[in-house]
C-alpha cells in the first residue's frame, strides 16, 4: 500500500490533478491540463508555452489556416445545402458574438493547447440555433460506471454546471481512448521547458552584456562583510549594459583574476543551436513544417516548392483534424435521419492553389477531358458563371459530350 512517503506518490498526485487525463475509464473523471514539470524543473503551462514564438506561430498557423477554409454542408447530390438551418451556423456565424472564422480559430487553438475543444449546443425544439465556446481549462469530463458521459463546467459564470453529452460539442485532439484528447503542451513539456530555459539563459547573458562573473584579488588584505557588500554592489552597478566600454578603478592593490574567461562566446555556449533545435522540436510536435513558421535554418529540401509544402502540411497535419471535425459535426449536430442525406466538408482547394501557369494547365486538362464545366472552373477561381458554360466538353473541338457521335451520324445520313 502506497503512502505519502512513497517516492512516486507525489508524482502520481501531480500527474493526476495537473497534467490532464490520459484515458477516461468508467467511474473516472478526466481533469483538464493545468501544468507539467519539465526535466529541468521548470513548470510549463499554456500561458508560458504561448510566450514561445515557435508555439505561438504553430498554433496561430494551424488555427488560422483551418479557420480560413470554407466549411460547407452538402446533400447526397454533392450540392451545397444552403437552405438547411445548420449551414448558416457552421458556415456563417455559430453565435451572435462571432463569425465562423473566429469560432473555428478559437476551437483549433484550444485543441492544439489543451487537446480538447468544447462548445455548448443551444437547441430550440430540437433544432440547433447556436454554438457557444466553453473554456477547456475549466471543463471536467466524468464517466459513470454505466459509461454515461457528463461534462462539468467549473468556471464561475452563468455557463457553469453539469451538461449531458448531447448538449456539448466536443472536439478531441490526439487521443488514446477516443473519449478525451491529450494536450501537446503536457506531453512536450520537456521540449517547452528546454526552450524556455534557453531563452532565459540568453536573456540573462545579454542583460549582463555577455560577461561572466570572475574573481577579484585583494592581496593580503581581508575585507569585512560591509566592505564585501559595497564591493559587490559596485561591481554589479559597473556590470550594467549602459556601462559597457567604461573603465573601473581598482584601489588598494586590487586586481582582476582569470580575465581570459570573463567573456562568453555565444557559439561556445550553444545558445543559438539550442534555440534552433527547440524550434524544430516544437514544429515537429505540432506537425508544422519549419518553413511555414519562417524558420529557414537548415531547411529540408524534401518539399522544393510552396505548393508541395502546402500539400504535405494539408495531408499529414491538417487533414486528420479536418476529417475529425467533419465527422463530429455529423454525429452531434445532424439528426440521425439526416446523416445519410447531408454531410459537412471543408473546401481545401484554396490551400492547394498553385501559380497561374499551373492552374491554367490543370483546368485545361479537366475541361478537355470532360471532367468539369467552364462554370465549375470559374467558381474555383471565384468568378461569376456565364451563360452557355454548363456543359461538359471533350478535346474533339470541344464538342459537347451529349453531341459526340451525333454529328457523325448526321453526316452519314446526309
């Protein structure tokens, strides 16, 4: 039986209450992520992590990119179901306080930081009328012995209280049990802590004008405590950056010792290398190519063009999250009888848009092989439709598909 004297008891207690839950077993409660101790002893939380430029850039890039993608509701004929009441909520404005872009930006940011994103589903007569964002750091998820899930919102405001599963739209990040997501900040606390420590070390070094402490010889004279305090204060004041390049007068036979090591070479300290390595590790944790957060040091040549970088970013980082959001919306916001008739889908064509020459070649191939009409191509380029451009054509003098063979028959009959 473990006790408070057990060496691992406090570690398990800390992980249980501050690091967030890994799984939501029956009869248990998943606590939100609060903070995590890194290997160097630094306490890492969301606030400190967001102050790292790499974390800020990765979270902002992922959230704003997904928020910029149009989210449509389509029917079984692949046509936009603009008359469905859910379309305006997910595409235009989920609530009266924000547009859809702001809503999805906040939700993805919550997913990347806490591993979970929550919204309260407001219904009138069984119809979804709005979605209100809830702060994930105040949300506890409880699972009863029978498997029923209850959401407990502990923020001290009008939204506080318990909610059944049907009233909460819960988006999960990377998960081990499919019920609660894992916070990247919690599991990458060691990486975040090292980057925070490297930034602090660099700040202290530059604050001290890159000068290290040293020794001061007083000869045979022994200073009393007051004299030592005065000397330390004088040296601390002289070491300020505004005194760089000035001379200090040493009295009573005092002389500096070991001056050869008084200056630190930043390259020898490997501060820059540590910070570059930390940026790459953070990008890896969030699945973001370093080039997209403007980290060009030792850039990989795997993707040689912006189009290929965007393709890799979409395929390996964004697409799994987009698919999960689409399926969660179908499960929680559409009625059971509607799920076979309607489906939400993100439009990612804008993210994959190539240069003008590449798009022209791509559209030409689609038009000449009867894959798309001219108006469909114009819609992709955000151009209005024109009359007479809704028919599929092929390369045979761009003849309409329904007329292929008829002209030959008419000639033979004539």
